[in-house]
C-alpha cells in the first residue's frame, strides 16, 4: 500500500522522556535524543520524518533535564548574529530553518511511568482527533515510506494503525508482539487481532514486533485510562491498544527495512556510518578509511 500525505491526521506526538540508562555515561548531562548522527541530533531526523509525511503540529513529550531539545528547535539570536557577521550564509539559513520547520509544543512526563503514560499526558494537546506517535529511539531512513503508508492505511480504514516488523525469536521477548490476519489484498496490510507486551520466550503469537510508529484514534486515551499497569509496573501502550481493540479495529503495516534503533549502541553506529556514506562530502573518504581498517586502530 503506497500512502500519501493525509490531511485527516494533523498532529503527531513524539516521545522523548526516557532516562537513557543504556547510554550512560554519555547521557548523564545530555539527552540521548541530542546524540548526533553525523551532524544532526537524532531527534531532528524524527521531526523531519513527521514533516515529510505532511504533519506540522507536533507535541513532544519530554522530562526533566531535556531542555536542550527545546533549545535546539528554538531561535538562537546570538548564534545567528555570529554567523551573519561572518558571512556564513548557508549555516545561517540551516539553523533558522530548524527553528521554523514545525509548530512544536512540549509537555513533561513528570515521572517515568511507561510509554502508555507518555502518550496519555499529551491528550490535552491532541484533543479528539487521530494522531501519529513516533518514538524518538526509532530513526527511519528518509527513503522509507512507512509513516506515509500508515497514514494512508488510516485514511482508508479509519482504524488505528501499527508499524510491524518481523524479528528474531530472541528479539520479540523485549518488544510488543502482534497476532494478525489478512485484511484486504495487500499482504503488507493486516488486521491486528491481539497484542502482547514482551512475551515470555517461546510464547510469542508471531514474529511480528510492534515498532515505534503508530497512528492512533482518540479512543486510545479512554482505553489507557482503563488499562492496568503492565510489564515493569508501567502503563504500556501495547496493553492500551489491546483495550482499544475491544471496541475498534486495529490494523498494521508490515515493513522490512529503513529502521535504526538508536537506543541500541550498535544500531546507532550503523546509522551514523550509513548516513555518512550517503553524503558527497563524507562518503568517499569514509569508504576509503573503512576499506583500510586493520582492526588495530592504526595503519
């Protein structure tokens, strides 16, 4: 299913409130969302993906110690003056574009109570309309049509839509898992019949993991209110979707490539290398360097 920009979904919620303990000590004083992939912070890729899908109204769920996220997407008059004075017009245009790229609002999740709770605290800004949810840990390559496909599926069905990816048996136990059935003629578009958060090894109903992109109807907020705490004593979004499925259909779009989990250090390195190799200014010398590696940190 090839999606298009969908005017019926006007808002997106980006979750960026996690403590990032896997990235300590780097994240002791800097949010993991600000870790650079080449020369842009990871969170900017997520915002750019949202805009490319036609959504300009974004609420970002943050937490204490993440003020730098707000600063990054704000104007910096001192920096702009410095660049203007020195005739660095291209850089000046680039930093101004960051501040103007979208209408971004910020809501704090005051304590780490799970992804479902992070979505729930954004309810006042979202209101009574469908919206996209993007997890800041998941970076999609700019060539991926995933979010646009999901918006197209929502426009066609009116249902909540989950991003699904086949993973190994080892991986599925640390993720949400979806059981599905056919829904129409497109094998990449399915109806979700059940969801399980972090199934015990050997008990997963499928190899389809729920990955960090969602298009949700406003019914999710009432569903979350009646959802008991789940894995880790937190309010899990997967459990809330399970409650939602008792009243509404939920679909899924299966994708294969283009995703990096930048909460994972190896995936972060892979994303950095792949994005750098695609650039005209960095690709050729980096490719030459990688080809000449001896594994000993020296020539």
